[in-house]
C-alpha cells in the first residue's frame, strides 16, 4: 500500500496521518446521526470484538470453577499467570516479530521512521529497549494483572460483591459491556494524569516513558505501581453491580488492549489490500510530547475538556505550544 495516500512523511522519515484525530462523533453538536451510525462498526470491530472473544474463550477454557477460587491458592493463580503471559507472548510477540524484527512493511505507516533497536540507550536495562520492556512486562506488569484477576475472582466466588445474572439483568449487563471501554478511558485518564504529577512521574511513570519510540513490548513496560493501578480498572466491577465475565472483559481489554497505543504504525498491512487500523496515534503523540493525550482516542474526550488534546494537526501543535508557554510563564512568575 502507498502510505502517502493517507499521510505525509517528513525529512527524518517520520510519517503522520493526513486526517486529524477526532473524538467520538456524538460529542459534536449538532448531532450528525449518519456519522454516529458509521462510527459504531469501528467501535466494535475489530478490537473490542477481539477482547470479547478472548474473554469468552477465557471463561470457557481458562478460568477455574468458582469452588476452586473460593480459596486463595498458588495453583490457580499461577495457571492464570501462565495463560496471560503466553497469550501476550503470542499476540504482542507476533506483532513485534512481523513488523519490528522481520519489518514486513518496512516503515510504511510508521510514525517514527526509526526502529527502537537502532537506538541503544542507557535508560534501559541492558541498554536495550526491547529487553527492558520485555522483562518488565513479564516479570512486573503481567504478574500484577494476575493479582488483580485473582482478587476479583476471589471476591465473586465468595459472594463478597453482587453478582448479577444474565437471565435477570440482560439489558443492564449488555449496556455495561458496551460501557466498559468508556470506563477504561476514564480510569486510565485519571491514574495517568495522577502519575504525571512531577513527583510521581519521576518515581513511577518515567519508566514507561523511557520508550519515546514505543513498540509492542513497551505497552506493559511499567513501574509496579503503574502496573497495578492500570489493571485495577477491573476492580470497578466490584463496586458497581456487575458480573465476573464483564469484569474479565474489562481486565482483558486493559491487558491485551494496551498494545493499541504502542504499535507504532497507523495501519498494519495484514495483506496487500487489508489494512488493520491500530488507533495508536493519540497515544503515540503522548509518548512524543508527554503532556498531551492522557486518555485514549476520545471516546470520553477528557483531554479535550481539560485542554490537553492534541489532534495531530498544526493547530493541535500550536495549542500545545501555547499551553507550554503559559506554563513556563507561570513557573517563572513563581520563581520570582
Ligand atoms: Zn504508553
Ligand atoms: Zn504518560
């Protein structure tokens, strides 16, 4: 595919999409109904549908029965960890293998023209972004994802929290499933904004931001505090009346869905004519500029409301620069 039909490439080899990022269409007034309807398939397919399918497969073949999960035990906890780790290894690993190691589409649609392996850096363990990110994912974040999972199933199994059945509450539960991505976005925005406060940033979140040019392994490369807070989104289902399958959907969307912001390509060419849209640009801009796009890509446009939205355009750049100038002036005034 010719990526220049969809965007432009600068002298450094960085590619950027032609179209600016847009928040979900119902936030624009007056409401454009055809646009809202046209948006729905992209909301479900392929990513949310993928998380729904993995969740059903987990529920059918992976999650132990509730009687087992009534008592905490290493056996079932390690089993869940093994499946999570194996699934991430296969999913993230295949994207890494085909697009970063074999470079099957070169740098077509790649935001940053360079590949992380071309830039060894002291900030990473063993000076390698790949090794550092890989180790942090498998030995820090995926274990913490599993801790959240064990805690959540343990609470449901023991009846500590309400468990609504599909038979009694089909409409409410179906609506809750559709709301999960919005819950994710609000939760992520809040914890993410929190760990950008300078003292927390330095202590916690700088680990994730070492990857200025993220690749799939960067997705879950986090400090333990962030690794826990990020996956703790599923614990909202212990607070709101819910059901363990939906809690699992929320958790899997966080774990498997972390890759979306970090793929580094705007589209993956699955075949010559089948591009897979990654939705990675908003979070790519966050890794590039740090203080923009704390949330996702505008399902709930918190960044727009708080003035930190960058839509990838020249206007977005100008707004960001104006904000930085203001901040500088404020800090200077304080210093005097
Ligand atoms: Zn990130
Ligand atoms: Zn950040």
